[in-house]
């Protein structure tokens, strides 16, 4: 497999229908979704994700989205989903997101490997110049990771998201291809 889509421990593959039940279960974990997608505050079923007219299938088929399943290279364990969304090939821009949903793989460097693969794909394959992300202001572990990868703080949206009875800040961070090359060339 190409170095674009694989690292020592992770490989990116197409999302299959067999992945959907597990992903639906993860999306229904409100503790996890509080960190990665607080706007998705309702249970999601496999049927919802498989619905051809639903949001997930639309995202999978969209030219503005590149979604992958992240799996371990040795045993092909499904550890999460990652994506470049709002891909604008004219402006050479996209937004990145990962959902390292499998709890057995958190805090062990897998998120970093997935981010590195997705950034390499965006900058080297898609020829993007800029990749942004959004992160909850209280998600300090993710913020530290993004800073170490070279992302710069750009915007703090105060009390931008309402979840579980509280308002939370959302941060926007970005990295340019030149910054990526200087750090990871």
C-alpha cells in the first residue's frame, strides 16, 4: 500500500457497509461525541447511516469530501474514521476531522498517525495549500496534538456550541503546506 495511505501501525481504507454498525454505535456514545462532534447529540442507527438519502451517504459520495476508515495495519482493527471535508480544489483548501472512536486506541499515538496520513494526503495528493480544523476549547489533549503537528491557532469562537446544558468555545486552527513541509518535509 502507498505511503500516502499507510504508516507503521495505521492504514486508511474505504469505508464499507460492514463498518457501519460499529460506527453507529460509536456515534451514539455521547461522551465521545462531546469531544468530536457536539452538534450530533442524538442517537444514530446503522440504518440511518446506510440510508441512501441520509447525511452520511451524501458525505461519502460528495466530491467535497474524502472519508476513510482508519484500521490497524497488522489486524485490520477498525479504530475510527477520518476525513477531509469542504474540499475546495479551486482554492486548494479543506477542513480535516478525525474520530478515533475505538477506546482501546486512544492515548497511544494512533490519532497522530492518522492526522499525519491525512495531512500528507491533503498536501501531497490533493495539492492543498491550507487545511483547517475545529476543536472544542476544552479538548486540551487534541489541541496539544494539533499544535505539535504544526497547526496554528486562528480563531476562538466564544460560546459557539451548546451541548448538554452548557456553552463551549470552539477553536479554529490551520496549517499551510509551507508550514507542513518545514516540519514534516
